């Protein structure tokens, strides 16, 4: 039901994420909760899905074949992915296409800021199995991105990470735009009431400076 709802949103006010994936339902739970759910409902962001199986001419909807040169596993064929990306891109000119790869450039908040300032449409291509035929990347001159020095079973989790980080850069998604930690003095340690918390007879206290009301000293503490 959620995926159907995402597909029929027509008014694009901010970022539009186009996700090419064999498993669109894997995103449902993440988009059904909290901030991203509200951002979708408020039309701050839009998400569309493109399953390569829907773009194959094969009556059995098969999209993978054995790799040339031998080796284990299967490789996703170029044609259905090319068709899916072409559908996502349409006639839009200002589109960023991203492939996920362990050997890609390291994704970070600075990259997210750069992309959201320049592009309104971002295509996230999620690989599976042994990967996608490399000719797809060459055809669209897509950029390879990695979310960390490890290998996952597919690109869906990286796509969620990138979408989440980029969505935070869209004004209105977080409610208070200044609440972004990267735009203010922030510490990795945060505290709230009560100021003294007791666990197994041991007392854990909030740092006194946070109770002082001296904002200059608080900022100094947060910046260390």
C-alpha cells in the first residue's frame, strides 16, 4: 500500500529520488516511520521505484546471466537496467545517477550537501548478486559511491543511507532546519532529565556546565 502511495504523488516540491531495485518492498518499513514518512506525506521529498524485471523482454522476467570469463554467481543484464534508468531519467536534464560499489568514492555529508544543492532528481541504482553489467555505468556516466569499507548483499541499504542523509538537507524535512547537527555546535554526548540518574546504586550526573546557563561555556564544552 505504501509503495502504491509513493508512486502516485505527482507534485514535486523538492527532492525526487528514483530507486532502481529488484526489491522495492524492502524500503517499505523505513519509509513508513518517523521523519521520512512525514517528509513524504508533506511532499518535501518524493520516491519512485523502478524494478528492472518490469523492463525486460523476457517472458519469465529473468534479468541475470552467468558472468563472461567464468566465476561464481550471476550478473544483472544491462538492458533491463538501462531501460529502468532511462524511464527514471525521462527528459529531465538535471539528473544525478549513482551506483553503489565498495570501490566507489566515500559518501559523506559534504557530498550529500553538494548533490542536493545541484540536483532535484537523484537516481539510486541498487545492484545485487555479482553486480550489474558495467556497460550500464558507462552508458549513463554514473558515479560510483560507497557508504563504507565493507561489502553488502545489495544496494538497498546504501540507498536508504544516502536518501536519509540527503533528505535531511532539504528544508522542511527536519521541521527546524537549524537542528541539523552538522550546521551547529554539537557534541556526540547529549543529556536530558533527570540531571542525576541512578543505576545499580551508582549515580550518573549531567555535566555541571550544561546546567550552568552559560551558553558560551556550553558551546566551548560541546566543541571539545
